[in-house]
């Protein structure tokens, strides 16, 4: 592979300090977090300054970066104190702030020199003139709108050398990059000020106006409730397109997501990038299906390529398909491993039972299948059949070496039907 390719960073969401550390250990080159001011995702466990400092120290020790999202729409008076806030972030060692409101951009530029500014996707940058404009204002990077196609992305790259960040994985918004007031109406929570309650994903009965008040039926059957919930994006099998078009940062959505999700997705995209850059297109093709299969272990909706290869029609965009996939549950993590006895000490995160079929996975895309055997309490050594207590330390026999920090998941009985979110028979 040519050395002229940029190796894009894998940028993962981190809703908490624990998720920040997990994302970085599992391969994220950078993480984005929320501060306690100016951020969207007001419920996503926003970081205090102390937590940010700890996160930055951890990131630096692992050669990674921390960005802070400050992308809310500011009304009169909201911007008060922003200069001091930005200076504090800079002095903590935050690598960049992600901002959309020009008022906050002006304040950060004037009052916190040295703090890099990235334009948020909330600003809907969709053409190269827009990127050139923001570069002239001193911004280092622009996060493209999710609605940009691959062809447009390629054109944008040809006309500007400002850094480009593009979404590769996670939830799509049925509105235009979050510009929506559905949540404001339905739950009095402002989507553009961090409060989106995902009202579009609720189930609705649809009434045509002439029949208002009556449920329409089709061939005698009551129509299913309608949801505007968009499918999720996954660009895992198109990472070569992203690299060939010079994207600097591959963004994963989901600051509300679990450590199971964050570790799996960060690890998988890192594996994709490193394989394509270091080993070439053939090596990437050889592992592509494994990468796709891995992401399906944490998929919560159908996956699609968003707007990159054409504007999705109703069937592609809406969450109507009914794929049945194996259901995986995160059940624990490895605390230590004793190679002489082949014993792993694990921390329980969900019910574990003797005889469960489990999978260990770890940074670098390592996987080990195993059956839970000789389950014991770490404290007393007592043999047990079932471990129901969260965070309890347990011992199990493991046939192959595992490492501290490896995660453990188990395949649930049956398959999950993504549409109805219920377990169904195969
Ligand atoms: S309610 Fe749905 S469409 Fe509106 S901002 Fe939230 S996720 Fe987007």
C-alpha cells in the first residue's frame, strides 16, 4: 500500500471516563466527550473538569486525543462564560472543541488561542466552499454533514486541505443532521440543546385525514404502528473508499452507548483501517466479512450506508426490515489471568452460568470461544452454578490465554428480531 495514504484516526464516542478508557484501549486514536456546558447529548454523562483531566492524562499515555463537543445552539446569554470555559479546556490539554454556533467559534478563537476548533456536523457542511470558508476562519477540521455522498466527499477533498471528519457508524437522524423539533413538541426537550428524546423512534398509528380517528386496515388486518426511526449507518466494508478519498477522521456515533458497543466498534474500525493501510486491499477483502459479522454482534437496528452511495429511499432509510440476528449479551470482563493454572479472574457484568457458551474479545481484534467451566467465587473459592451479582469477582477455567481488559459476551438463546425488539425462534 502506498505511503501517500493518510491513516485516518478512529474517533470513538465516550459518554463516561470508563468508556473513554475502554475506547482508547480498544483502538480509538481519539475520543469525543461532552463537557458540562454547551454540549449536545445532555444526558450522556458529561465530564467534570477533573474527569477531563484524568481522561486527557490517560489518552496522552496511549498516544490518543480527547475532543470536547460544544455544539449546542446558543440563545442570548448562553455564551456568557464561554471564553473562560474554552481556556480551561485548553489548559487541561483537550486537543480540540467541536462547535457549530458561530458565536462560540468567535469566542473560542479570540479568547482561547491555541485551542483547535472543529466544525460540528450540526453546521451541515456539504460543499468545499463551506470548508474553505471555515478554514479561513481558522478552523482546523470540519465534520461533514451525514448527508454528503461519497462523490461529493471526493470533490470536497480535491479542493481543500482542511481536515475532514466523516461519520462511519452509528445512529442516523431522520431529520437533517439533528435539525428537528419533534422532541421539543413531544417531550418538551430541545433536540438542538442537548435534549433529543428520540421521539422519531416511537411507534405511531398513522391516520389519513379523510379517515381521521379511524385506524386504516389493509385486507382486514390492522396496519402496524409506524415509526420514523432511521436505520443505523455502517461503513465498515467501505473503509477503503474513505481512505482513498483522504478522510482524516472516521467518526463513530453514540455517546450513550455501552462499553460493549464502544469497545467492539472501535476495535473493528481500527482493524479495518490498519489492515487496509498496512496490508493492502486484498488483505482487507479477506477479513471484510469478519468485520461485518463483528459489528452485527452489537447492532441495535438495521445497518446501511446512509447517504454515501445515493439518497436512501423510504425502504432503505426507515427501520422497517426484519432481520433476525443472534443476540449477544455483555457478561463480564477479565481482571487477571494465571497462565500456570489456566484460570481467569473475571468481573461479572451480567448473569453468568456454568456451561454458558461465551466469547472473549480484546484489543487488536482477538477472539477466544470458551464454555464457562469450574465457576467459582474469587473471594472464597466456593463452586457455584450461577453468578447473579453485578461486579462480583469470579474464577473460571480458560483453555487459552486471555488478557486483563478482555471483554466477555455470550450468545443468547434464539435470535433477536430487530424490528420488534423481541426474541423469536430461529
Ligand atoms: S427526534 Fe429523531 S429526527 Fe429529531 S433530532 Fe432526535 S433523532 Fe433526530
